[in-house]
């Protein structure tokens, strides 16, 4: 489906996508910017979600490629997690079309608040690798699909769940965990995007323009993650958690 928007509106949405791509590459939560911006441009809600997945997929791909090239993450080592995240997201995307996600939407503020508090007060969060609490196979086969389902069903904060889950449950260093999160988030975005495309819920002219911004922002953000490490990621996660909580409580 296509929607007639002025060139000024498309340029504005592309600029918003650039900032969102930068934020997503570091901490996640870029949808807090892109989704309201598209709704403000009078794009129908369902079309907004589909178009947002298109542009977000571009940012996740850019960040993933950067992380892989920098040696932060090796896809071959997490292939089960990639597949699980894809399947989980596909199932979640189908499920959300069959039933309203009221229950999970009510839980989102509490989940995000828990992430913010943990990130803020956990000593030396992800600065060095720690003793894992669960096996790698358990993470890849159970937790990755569950987070993937969440992304397809609801979505906000998925990158944070992937990253912080890897830190808290697998004891991973936060830059490595963030790199893994980008690859898994790309997988979940692709799965969800496929179903939005099949349903005709993507505005290609808007999505393709925003992809340019997402790519630029994600490229800059992912390089900053590699250089800045936990000093950059940790405060950004806390800030985005506060922003998300504010949106759900007062928005």
C-alpha cells in the first residue's frame, strides 16, 4: 500500500530514523521515536507498525554487519539462537493478529522498569565476563525463541532483553552481548516483516526513505558501542528505559 506524503514529511521521518538507528544500535528503543513520528504524519497504526519493521530491519542489519566485521559476534556460534528468534517472532506476529496483546502490554512497564533498575544498580554490569547461570543450549533453544515471540507479539525493548539477558544469564561482557542482540534482533525483525509484507501493511516509499536514515544512524551507533563499551551502553539503556516507562505510564 502507498500513501501520499509530502517530501518535507518524508525528509523529517528520515531524520527521525537516523536518530532512532543510532539509539537502537547502542541500547534499543528507537521505535519510541519512529512510531510516534509516523503516527503524527497520519500514517494508519497498522501501516505504521509494518513500515517501522522495514526501516528497523535495515538498522539491525547494518549494526549486525558492523559487529560481525569487528569480531564482536560470530553468527555460526549462535545459529540455533538465530533460528529460534526467527521462529519465535514469526509465531508472535501471527498470534498478535489473532488476539489483542492486552496482557503483555500491561506487563511491559514492569519488565522495562526491572531492566532499568538492574542496569543502574548492578555492579560492574557486563564490564567483564562472569559465571554463567544457565547453559548456552538453554539460552539459544529456550530464551532466544521466547524473546523472539515477544518481539513479534509486542516488540518494545527487544534489543535490551536480548543484550541484558545474555549478560545476566550467560555472564557475557556487555559489548559482546550487544553485538549478539543486534544479530538476533535482525532475525526477529525479518520474520515479522515478512508477515507485514504478505499482509500489505508496508508503505514502501516511506520505509525505503527511512531505511537510509536507519542505516546511517546504526552505522555510527554500532561503531560507538565498539569504542565506548559499557560506559556508553549502560547509561543509554537507563535513559531509554525511563523514556519507555514514561511513554507507557503517561502516554
